[in-house]
């Protein structure tokens, strides 16, 4: 009788343990679609880098929500599939004789005009977001931003490595550039945590959040259609008014005609 009791207890334990294993296996085999996809991801080599440009101005009354959208996407990085690299380019056509957006540049307005021609848009407008140089939409439309970014993350891009080799000197290595036409390698220096220059303007009470403001944008080199790999060293010209702890260096390759972004990467300075 005692032996029977011990055997029954042992059988009960085995059955319980087998049930636990079955539950564990079932959890492990749950479809990935049930996993939370909205949490902020960590850096991973498997993530696709996507370039998001926002054309904005402190004088634009509808731009603060778009500035906030850009800041959210930059800081929260809400997609496990994509690492979003942001550029905020302040255009100059909102400036007046009595007031000027201190972060604006006619170069950025001209860059936006080139996009208007390539993407067949009637005229420049703000706030405008452009993803990977191919898709544009109103910057206040976060749902559209989500959809376009996730789609862009599926596109194959070049690998770009950026490394400091000396004080303000960086080595840039670009490899495996997808098939392309004539292209340009661009370098941008961006700054975060900038204060508003608004005084007695319509947006002065809204205090736009300035993230990834482009301080400098220049072309490094032109690439022919045959070039798939490229290396260069460049020295950055950091202005005394810029706070280095808030600066990032962004490098991207872009087709000249289609404006398609072939690769992008960044590093904190």
C-alpha cells in the first residue's frame, strides 16, 4: 500500500511537470504578431536605418505639432524594424524684414525645391516630411509617418561606418551601395536642445521643441554609377556657438536625379 502511494505521488508529479512543459512550449510558439511592436527598440545591426527630413520654420503657425512628431520619433524610436535618423531643416521663406528664424538657411529652401521638382509637387510648403528622399507628406500626420517609415525599412541600403580618428576628424567608410545612378555623399551636423528664437510671434507661446536641427549640410563627394564602395576622411568645422554634447554627425548617400537615399548612418560627437 505504501509503495502504491509513493508510485501515485510520483505519477502525479510527472504529470504536473509535463503540463508545465506543454504550457511553456505553447507560450514560446505564440505568433510574433502578438509581441508588442511599439516599445522603444535598442540599437541592433539588424535594424534598417531610415532618413526622415522635416522642412519647418519657427514662423510657420502649423509647424509646432510636426516639430513635436519629429522629436518623438527621434527620441522614442518606436519601431523594432527601423532606426530613424532625423534632420530638421529650417527654411527661410517664412522670414520677414522684422524677424528671422535663426536656424533657417536659403540652402534648405533650395534643397526642398529640388525635392518638389523630383517628386512633382507644385510648390514648397511647411511642415513637410520626406522619408528616404522618396515619399513626402504633411509633417503633422503621424499615422502617415508610421506607415511610410515601416515601408522604407524594407529597402536595402548601403552600409556606412563612421569613426573618430582624431579631434574633430572622422573616417567614413561606405560599402555595398545598391545599384544606383550618379549620387552624392552628404554630411550633416545636427544639434539638439536648441531654444526658440521667437519673440512676439504667433508661435511664441507654443515653444517648439528643437531636435536634430541641421547646423551644417554639405556634399563630400560625387559617386558614379559604378562606385559601390567608398572611403574618405573629413575634418569637422565645429562653431563655438554649438554645444558639442548635443551634436550628431549624419552621413547619407543620395541619388542625384531620383533623390532616393541609398544609405544613412550617424554618430554622436
